[in-house]
C-alpha cells in the first residue's frame, strides 16, 4: 500500500469539499474506480489489536497527544464549554480514548473526571498519559463494556460521551448514561450517524468498514438517538450536524502530517501504518462528502 495512493485527497491546497446534509449521490466514478481496483469481493478486517503502538503515534501526530479524533483538545474544550465545568463538578466521560480528553478537562476546567474506555490498549495508554501529566488526583479511569454498560447511579454533575455508540446498541448505552447522571445534569455527546442504510456492496463502504473494523449496520440515525434521549428524560436542546467542521479538522491534520512525512521520512513500518490510516480516512471523508456519514453533536439536560 503506497502513501501516494491516498495523498491526493489530503494534499489539495483548496478547501475541503462541502458536506451535504443528508443522503446524496455517492463518490464520483474516479473515486469508486480507484477503490474498486483495490477490492475483489469482501474486504477482510485487519487482524491484531485495533490500536497498535504505531497507530497511537500517528493519532498523536494528527490530533495531539492522547487524542483519537480531528480537532483534538480544541474540539474537546469546544464541546465542554456549554457545560460550565469547574473544580466543584464531576464529569462522566465515556470514550476516554488515549487519555487526552480526560487530561484536558481536568487541567483546563479543574473538573473531577471519571473516564471510561472500552479498548484495553487505549485504557493502558490513557493510564500512562494521566500519570505522566500528573492528573491522577483529578482523573479516574475504568474500563466499560458497550455490550453491558453500567455506571455508578446518580453520581455525576455532567456527562460527556465521545462516540459512545460505536458498534453498540443506542438504547442500553444512553440509558446507562442517564442512570449515571444527577437530575439536572447536562450531557454533551458526539456520534457518527447514517440516516440511510449503508450499502455493504459499495467498494468505499466496504473498504472503510474493514479498515475501521466497523459494522455499517450499527450506525444509528440522528432522529433515533434524539428520540431515545427524549424518552430517557433529556430535554434535547441541541442536535447539530458538525460534519463540516469534522472534515475540515481532519483535512488540516492530514495535510500537516504529510508535510512532516516529507520532511523526515519515518521508519518503513510506521510509514505503512500511515498509509493504512490515510486510506481509512480517505474512505471516511468520502462518505462524509456524499452525506452518507454525518457527525452530530447533542446537548441535553436530564430532567428530575
């Protein structure tokens, strides 16, 4: 797999293509042709750990140390701003990742953070980062199971959930979040959504699903998540499509990463990992471009 095969998507000097809200036409013939040329039948998911050491290094280069998504600390603090966190508040953070979000919330707001992560390798990376950042007093980390979610009841003043619905049924995860929050608590949450079923036979969908180890059928629709939150007692104040910002942040991160690779070529195994990650994001952003994937932010207040 060559890095140059996907460099063209991120290396354009112009702005990233606009994201259309809602379903639209798929990628153009050239994009589909390029993907089809690499795919013969179903694509097998990569084996081994999801988050290898090389992949964590790449994520740090792209989004900042301890972050796994575009925007990194800037995006986390943007999501947290409406919550009004302070040293007198506790936060339930679901999707702690590699620890960047928990450390930033504790350091920048003074809040007491309970971070939960489902991936053991990410949890280990987060534990290391929290210790290195001297945040062990304000940050507590635990493992959680998306298949059987459970959090301490009525313990937290605020909640933040970063992609908590990945390959998980929305109802039990959102119910567990509601159960862990105090009455009147604010919840900020992000999730990838698909308002129409994704076609597994589509080469771009197939390649994205294999590289991201994601089940295309598991992505909820925005309206489904909003309805469930309402049934659980949340007053949903915001359901915002942030796809355009997500695309722009991702493109900016990858352009900077490619410049770094050009200036100082990394060892071959890391270069190959860069190529796999770049191809994943090229597919992901094509799905965002066509409107088949969207990133949505919710802000709700839990009733008494």
